[in-house]
DNA sequence: TTCTATTTAGAATATATATTCCATATTGAC
DNA sequence: GTCAATATGGAATATATATTCTAAATAGAA
């Protein structure tokens, strides 16, 4: 059996197994049925534990994997694990798959696919993980502010730039702190305790963002932080902070989840303001 | 340490780790940060492989787990595995819960839901509609340029700001045309036929973007346009243009699809450049 | 039925993996 | 600075795990 037509993802594996369902020896068919019915067990279990559940011998699992063309059971198990971790195949793997299936697509489309998937995954993850109470607290704090100071550099700058624009249209007073004129520290220095700082920073945390935010926190200016880990230098500066982790493709992190969150904050704050 | 207060699920684990983030020894903090950032790797990896990725010794992982009260690393790993097990089958359920929960509790969560769905829909739509041939042409034209002039104002400014940042990191020469100093027309006037203009504009097309782009097209500068309709004033300025329609929530259009496209162009152009 | 080709069970083995241990390094209090 | 307490690196070890192997069982063809 050649290595070329090995299934690379769960869908392909299912197809392969379904195609052979009729001509499989009894015990192998038993394994196949169990595997498709309990994919989680297969992903996490050991050969021994899975064999026990499927009521076969451990060696049967190995033979099953080999009969599908895998070298051993571990290779087959990887497919089940990838399914759970929703691993986005990287560019090189995509190209390989493409060649294997001889479909003629454009290379750039693959890259677009990758970024689309990263965006979708990021949003899905944040939907599951976002803490509604903390979101509410953020909106409350921001809507209480006279002026919102937006701090975000490098990768986070597009986010704050968007918010400055949208808040502007909605009549919420903001100050976009950028490092352009080298006056960032002076600008944000005008913030008072009636204002609020909204800071964005992600690994590797831009030192200027961290320094500016720390300085304001030390002065007792209310702060809302958006960052990617409890270990972020922004996380321990404020009791109100939101964790956002973006998936990446080829090392380029999506911004889709952060942007959706930014839009949410913008609209929610404007709406609450309007009611007061 | 007693066994009683051991975290039983991922959320509790995160809380526990976040609480100790400040008072953790260096290497243990390093493990904690890695674990929260790459929960999938921790779920599936071996002590050796995880240690390698986190750049610590295998024994550090065991000590980390023990410092949290677990008997060994394997017990801790179970929490990470449970997290993945729960997710896939219950996803639809969780979404429903989120909606139900949001309705009773927090209005802001509903807004976030709305923006998430708009983002997901936008990306899905673009994946279906994007013409690979036109995408390829865009990459070709952009990668042939000496300098890429990025034009995008208002809602499109975050996109061009992102591209300017990412292109910069990748060593591709760009000029971000913004209206800050009122010098946009002069800046973009330096463009030559060896360069390329990449313009973004969506309804209602910002007059300045349209004017700047028209002027350059009239001078014969190569142009790639990203816009939202064949009737856009940008669409008939260039034979190379891409249509992107974003879904909106409460009148606020998503930017997820445009951003995924922008990332694609950035990476594809940089890659093609690298090969020449 | 009889014979042959497959398939299977289970033990044996080789490999991978988590954990422990201890000498060395680092940190923090005085 | 000095000392004690704590943390770390890396080798050693015990354990778990996948895989292989062989005799026995089963199925299929004549």
C-alpha cells in the first residue's frame, strides 16, 4: 500500500473506512465501528484501553491501522487527535495535499483558506470562552468614562484605529494614543480619574504599550485591558480585563476575534451612553 | 497541599493559575503561560515534547503539576483533555446556552454574538465567492511593484494600517497614505509606473479615497482595488479588483473577510517576492 | 470433508514516557 | 556580603505503551 493516498484528516479517514466496510475481517470491522462511534476515546486512549473498550486484542488495533496503510496505530491516532484540536494544516501540508489530490487550484487561494479558517476558529473560541460578566464590567467601566484613551500599537493599532473611528461616529469622546509624534506619554498624561484607558496588547507585548498603561494604572486611572494571557503584563494591572487568543496561520495571527470584541464594546458603550 | 481544592475543569484551572501568576518561580510561570497559550499541545503532547516546546526540562512539568496540587503531570493533563472532549459534541448546545444565558443576563453578550455571526458569515461568503484567478492576478501585480501605495480611509484605514505594519515586518516597501497631515495627494503623487496602488473603499465610498485613486489610475499607475460592488467607483478604474461584501450587525459592517483577504495578499506577495 | 490462506489471541519484546533524585544554581532575608 | 531556603537542570529509574511474533483458530475453495 502506497503512502500517498493516506487520509490526512478525519473526513477522508471516514470515507476510506466506509469504502472498505464490506470487505473487512470481523475484528477489524469491529474496531472500525468502534472508532467511528467513539472518536474521542480513540484520540485520548491507549492501545490497551481502546482495545478493552472495543473488546478486541491490542494487536488488533495495530493490524487495523496497518490494514488502512498506516505504519502503526499511533499514526492513525494522530488523525483522531487532529480532529479534536482542529489543527489547521500549515501551508506546506496544504500544498502537499493539493498535489496528492491533483486538484488544480491557485496557491494564493490556499493561503486565503488558511486565514479564513484561523479567523473562524478564533471567533468560535472566543464565543465559547468569553466571560459575560467580565464583558459587562468592561462596558460599564468604559461607559462611565468622560474620555476613553485608546492604547494599542503595532498589531493592535488597527483595532484602536477602528474604535476611534467608530466611537467618533457615535459621538463618544476618545483619544487615540499613537506613537506618531512621539507625544504618546504626554497625550495620555491628561487622563483623569473620570476617564478610562482601554489598552490592547498581545505577545510579544510592545514595551511602549505596557509602559504607558502601567503609568496610567499607577496614577489610578480606570483601566480596561484586552490581552492574551493571565501572564500578560496588562492582566495584573486591572481587575477588568478580557482574554482573547487568536489562532494563527503560518505565524500570522488572525484579528477577527479581537475585532468582533472591539465592535461589541464600541456599540455597547455607545448604547449605554445614549440611555443616560 | 490537600486534594480537596484541586481544579476539576479547565476554567477552575485557569483561575487557579491566574491567581498564582504573580508568585510563581520563573520556570513554573513559563510553563503556566505556555500551557494556557497552547492548551491543545498540552492535551496531546508527551512530557518530553511539551517540555521542548515550552523550553523547560521535563521535570519542570512534573514539578509544575505538583505545585498545583496534582500528583503528577498526567493528572494535570487530564484537565486539558477533558476540555477538548467536552467541546466538539456540545458545541451547538453551548451556543444555545450562550444565547439563552445572554438573554437573561447580559445584553452585551448578545451584541457580541451578533458581531461574531456577522464575521463568520462574511468569511464564509467570501470563501464561496472569491475568484482564485483574480486573487492570483492581484498578487502578481502587487508583487511586481517597487513600492505599494496603500490607500484606505475611515472604515478601511485599519486594514491598510495593518498591511503597512505586516509588509514592513516582511521587508516589502509600502507607503501608507493617510489624510493626517493633509498631504495625501502629494504623497501618492510620487508613485511611478513601477509602483502599484492598493486601494480599499466601501459604501459610502470616501470621496478622498476615490479622488486619490482616480488620479493615480489616470496617470497610468498600476492599481489593485478592493471594493464591495461592480458599481463602486473603484471597480471600473482597474481590470484587477476584488469584490468583498461584509455582513453587518445593527448597521456595523464586519471587517473579518476584508482582513483575511488583506492578510492573504500580504503573505502571498511577500512570499512571491522572496522567491524572485 | 480437506486443504490453504487469512485472521486472531495472547504472550514477548522493544520502545517511549513519566517520575524521581540529587548536585548545582538562584533567590531572598538579614 | 552571608546564609538558608527555594528552584533548577539533567541523569537515572521505574513504569507504561506500542508493536511484533507465533501458535491456534477460522473462513473459504475445491
